């Protein structure tokens, strides 16, 4: 049995952060029902690497965090549509929404109205800046939060200046924080019997992803500087050129750095590193990095990765994502899984699922990503609507 089997989640979110939150609940067994306007479904349905799928409102960017869900269409500007949602809320444990501003509240589905329908509901709101503060109503996407939070200015090099992190890490980090908050609220409900309103901010999530940097900045008043791939104080914590490409070395401790010098043929330097304080090692970083660099150019990145790892020195060849996904380490884990048969439409053959597994009830996918409104009839029938009523709803534009 998966942890959230028997839990119903209403997903009124779009783009990445909200859908990733509900996706994480879904792979743990929750029945996630994605609710989209019939004339304006999730915009990511038209985004991805396969044009034909984008045209079919089934883009790979959408699929990445929506597998395993059921999808219905519902026009909340229509009273019949709002009534259907009220009936769904009575059956739900969690509602997650990231509507702009007060749009959902204006439709009659703010927390106060919804909790009156279902007092034990966990209601989670995701926004760019949170529900309080001077920027509470300002719009945001991942890159905007990277810029506002200081994350972008800590990335890049002195030469390039601020550089955004390529993948939408703030979106996914926000989704993960939201899923954690909902999980804790469900446990809290078991103890108190009370529902909960959760306020999740992308900006707050970005700060959580930089916890040590935030603490250092609060302590000194000085923000982190961009250093690219090279740590300014530790010679063994940076990228190096090898005979055929880049190698990232993570010799962080004095002992690891000593082992690194031993392996490259500098035993005297290795012994010296073990005798000096860590601060002194930092002072020698530039000279030590030059010595290491000269030696690492003699062999390939793969060779050095193997040799250093065998000596318990963290290191990895800088891989492209396709190379990483093909590696046996990832293939041996359950982080990437199929969701039913491999599709014949050039869609994704598998999806990232979760960064952890259990001995029993481990995260998994039971169904592929849903097409627009694919499960509308099924879900409405579960609510007690007849096929005639469902047909009438569709005819009137409710669905």
C-alpha cells in the first residue's frame, strides 16, 4: 500500500510548480484529479520537443509532471461547473491551486468558502511571492524569482555576471516544498481533525534552496559572489581540464585533498596538506589548483573519475543529460519509470518519479499523463451524475 492511497487531491494548478507538487502526491498513491478550463487548459500542454504532441495538447513539458493523474475539464465561470466542483470538494482531502491573484476566491473557492464545504480539507496556495507582503499580488515565473532572490547573482562567473540556472529549479523546488507541507498537514490532521490553509511562496522556496548562503549573508551582510565551477578557497573543489573533457572534483576535506595529491604523484604535498589548518589550505588554493591541473591533463576524464572514486575522492566527468540517463547507476534505480506501455507517438518512454524509494509501497506510476478532459465522464459518474446529465453539461459548455 502506498502512503497516500485513499487520499483525493484536486489539482487546480498549471505550468510546473503546482503540477509537480500534486505529481509527487500522486506517485505516492493519491488520486489526483487535474481540473482544467475547457477553453484554456494547462499552457504546458503545448510545450515540448515534439511539435505533433504540442499540437495535440499533449506536450512533453506537460507530461513530465502529470503522469498518473486523472484529468477533467470544468468551466468555473458557469454555475453548473462551480456546483460540480463543490461536489468534488466534499469528496476531497487536498486542494492545490495557483490561480493568479484572487481569481479563485472571486469564483467562490477561497479557503473560507471551501473549508465551509469540507472543514478537514488541506488547501494549498502556491504563488510567486506568497500571500502577504508588498509583492503578494505580483506575477512571477522561475527566472523572475531567480533574479529577485539573489540566486541568479550567485551563479555564473565574475566575467559573465549573473547567469540563471538553466533547468527550472525554483519551480521544482517549490513543488517539493509544497508536497512536504501537504504531507505534514495531512499528518497533523490525523492528530487534530482540522483542515489547514498552506501558503507556499516560490521566493521562500528559493531561499530554502540557498539555506547556507542565506545564513552566511545574514551573518556578514555580504552576498555570495559568482565563482563559476571553481571554489575560491579549495583547490580540489572545482572543474579541471583532462585529456578529453572536463572533470568535476569534489575533494572538500583535507583528507580528500591529500588523497588527490597522492594519486597524481605528489606525496610530499599530500603529507603537507594533512599537517596544516584548513584555513591555510585555502590560502594555498591557487597554487595547489595549478599543480592538480597539470597532472589531470595526462589522462581522460573517465579514467580519472574511476581512479579518484576508487580512492574515495568524489569526482565525475561532466556529462550531458543523455549520457547521465544512459549510465547504469541511474538505470539501476527507480527514479525513472515507465507509465504503462511505451507510447507510439514519440512521447516520453519514461518519467522521473521520485528521489527516494521504500521497502514497500514505493513511489510509482499507474497510468500515463492524461489528455485534456480524458476522465471527465468517469469522475462525474463517480459523483452520481448520469450520462444524460453529463451530455447536457458538455452541450452547455460546462465541461
